[in-house]
């Protein structure tokens, strides 16, 4: 019979993994500041204004973890109408020209020690504390009675609607999870996996998006009611087995292209290998002799945290002093003290 470590894991999630609204205020403030900075810079440069901004990524999917709040990023797409993005000869701006326009607007007042930078799929704004805001640039237009949305990618406009990813994930969380509290179980699994993937500074793990896709693939409908510990162990096993068969990961909505690259595949392999270590340790909760102390030491090892240290010490002290809640063992035969070993005769 396995040990029920659900409360220990959910308490850890709530205390060390989950990011509450107050903790996200800095991220929100920076998002709003960059929206204002972009609008002002575009006005000063006599460039068109975005029609809207679209939240995306872990912020929009509510899967940020505490280790990301001050050192990671927030994605906030700027969406322009195609008709407004015209070049010098009234032709469409290229994808790179659109990103350069946004980058120039953000840099108008020269406010950053590290200037905003045009990257493959966004314009990045850097902060001194390690945080950054990514601003993907989109254009929209009507075609065949439908609204099309395209991302300014590396050298081309590529069909992509950021809200499709958010809707895909949120729909999966709602339809698959057995509960409706605390973010729902599938979302908690993603958060816990992301926390684990960032628990060692020496690790280079896949992006949160890849982890989210893998977790969704591995997580079955209705999950494990009131047993996040069993759910996490099962999801870890399913992801590792999947990666042993296939390393590549694909976008879950159109366009269903591969999202792993040569560089990220090495990170996927690292995740696969470290999952074996985590599974070997975490699976101790399934042992017939697993007690609270064994379970907490396993959790501590997996997540590389001091969160359970106080309780572990209490259990070890109780065990060592004979105050574990059980009567001290009494030898049934006289003790043989020869050799000073204290062994039972």
C-alpha cells in the first residue's frame, strides 16, 4: 500500500511553487509600462498604433512558478492591422521591418542599460534584475470571410494566433482535471514540473511551453482525485516513456509544426535522463514500508528544497529518542555486549 503524500505535495505547491496575484504585480506593472512606452514611441515616430495587445505564455496560462517571477519573462503580443503596416512604397512591411519599428519605438527615450533587441519571434526588453518582457509582433487581415493573424518571425510572416495556445491549454485543464480548485490538477502538474526543471542551476531544461505540451500529452482525463503525488509520479513516468520513443515535440494547434530545435532537443534529452532519477526517488512512496519520513526525504531529493527540513528533523529526532509514537523496542533476550556492539544475543 502506497504512502499518501498528497497533503505534503499540495502544501509545498501552495507555499513555494504557486505565484499569487500580489507577487505578479511587478510583472504586470512592467507589461503596462512597456505598452505605454510602445504607444508613445510609435506616436513620436509617426508609426501606426497596435489594435490590441494579447497576453500569452505562462502568464496567460497561469503556470508561472515562483522561481520565474523575478528572473524570467512575460509575453505580451502587439497586434497591428496589415493595412497599417505599409513600407516606403506602400507595400507590406516585412516581418523584420515590423519588429524593427516596434524596437525603435521602445528605444525612443533610451531608458534601458541594455537596449531592446529584435529577436527571432519577438522584440525583447531587458531589465537589470534579469527579468525581460517579450513583445511578439502580429498583423491581422480579413481573407475569405475569416480574420487571419500572422507572427513576425525570422524573415517571414507566419500564421500564428497566440490566443489559440492559451485556449488549448485552458480547455485541456478544465476538461481533464478531476477538480476545480487551486488551479486544477493538470495546471498544478505543469507548475510542479516547471519548478522541478528549474531546481538545479546546472540544469538546462526545455522551455515551459514544451513542458506544458508534454504534461498535457501525459495527463489522462480525470487524473487522480485528491492525489497530486500519484498524479505527478504517473505524469513523470509517462513523459519519460514518451521521450524514450520520440524526442520531438510539436505545436498542439495550427500550424502543427515542430517546436523542438537542435538546441532544445539536447534539453529534452536532459529532461528525459533526469526524470529517471526523479522517478526512482519519488516512487519510494509506493513501497509497502514507506512512512512519512521516507516520503518527505524523497520529495526533498526530487525538488532539491529545504521546505520539508523542519518536519524531517522532527521525525528523525522522534525516531532517535524513541518518541515516534510507538513504544520503544524491548529485546526479548539479554543483550550481548561483547565487542561493544550492543547486538541482541
